[in-house]
C-alpha cells in the first residue's frame, strides 16, 4: 500500500494538468454540441456570414488548442517521471491523455477544423487575386 501512495505522490502534480484537461474537454464537448445544434455539422461558406459563427468557431478552436497542449504536457511530464523510475500512475496518465487527445481530435474534425481550412483557402485565394493586379 505504501508503494502505491508513493507512486501517486510522485505523479500528484501531473494529476492537476490531467484534471484541468479533462474539465476542458467536457467544456469543449458541451460547447461544440450546442454549436453544432445551432449551426449544423457541415462546413458551409454561407455560415461564415452568420452572426456568431466565426467567433464560436474560434473560441472552440482555442479550447481545442489549450486542451491538446495540456494533454501533451501531461504526457511529457509522465514521460519524465517514467524516465526517472517506473511508475504505474504515470503510465495510467499517459493512456488517459492519449484517449482524450483522440477524443478531442475526433470531436473537432468536421465543423471546426473544416471551417479553419476553408478560411485559410479563402484567404489564400483573396491574397492571390489582390497580388495579381
């Protein structure tokens, strides 16, 4: 029992980033679900002109970025713990983080990253049109 508590003590600070990441994921999921119910799951050019669509997309992309950064930090810190000594808790944290990274990327694939790609393409298109003259 003492070994388990010592193992958890080594990874205690890493649980903070993991818990914040999980909280951000569920906040992201709730926000994304309400966004999709309001605007739909398809990427459409006409949605770019709907009030609140771009700001909602950018806030969700920001949440995605912060969540992914914290999950990657959790994996990195767990790796550092594993590098020093074997820790079952660190392995557990890595597996949970990888699962939430996959869930975050699958949640964001269609409407949000698709809108970002569409905005990049439109911006590049406008840039080339302006520079042609």
